[in-house]
C-alpha cells in the first residue's frame, strides 16, 4: 500500500517552481485581458490545467504545441458532435471522454487537460462556434505565450523535431 504514496515526480528547484507559477499567471492573465479587451471568451477551465503542463513540464511530449492545440480541438469536436446527436443523455458525456482519449492517442496529440473539454461542452451547451473560440484561439494563445515566456527565461520550448 505504501507504493501508492510515493512521489515519483522529481523535485523542482524553488526558482523553477516559481517561474512555472509566473508562467501560468502570465498566460491566463494575458489571455484573459485580451478576452476582456476583444469582448470574446478565450478562457475555459481546462486551460488552467494546460498551463500546469506548459509551464511546469515544458519538456513533456504532452505539453507540446500540437498536443495542446490538437488535444483541445479533437476533444471539443467529439464532444460537440455527440452533444448535438445525444442532447441530455448523461452517458454521452462519458462516451465523449472515452472517444476523445482514444482519438487523441491515435492521432498522437494526447493532452490530459483536454479530457475535461467534453464535460464542459455537456455542461455549458455551446454551439459549434465554441470550437473556434475559445478552444482553438485560446489554446493557440496559451502556446504562443508559453513559447515567448520560455524563450525569455531560457527554457527550451517547444521541443525540436527529432
């Protein structure tokens, strides 16, 4: 039972942990300010979790631009389609999460925070415009801010192609 409580994540140096927090603050802050200024919604709750990966684990394959944007778009598109076909079916949200995981894995764009997108779609009842804004524009914004932030702080992001 003790193996359930072992922390496998290597420790962060305090200044790296602080930079990760500042990066998340900057990404959500800038995207939120732009959203307010433009009068369009660009933030969704799963983007907070995306920031954890983008700024705390920028070298992870799950944090790379194609994964962040592709994962959110794929998951939201599946959810929107199922929600249109099966409105009000409680089990359709579970099906959407399962299908999103499967398709992200097959397309090699797995991004764990995007697994929450179907739940948001079923709770908020958005139309297909949700896919462009906030999902596509918002996730691209986060990636651009992360790339600039990491360049300024000396961290390699995104990873170079093999």
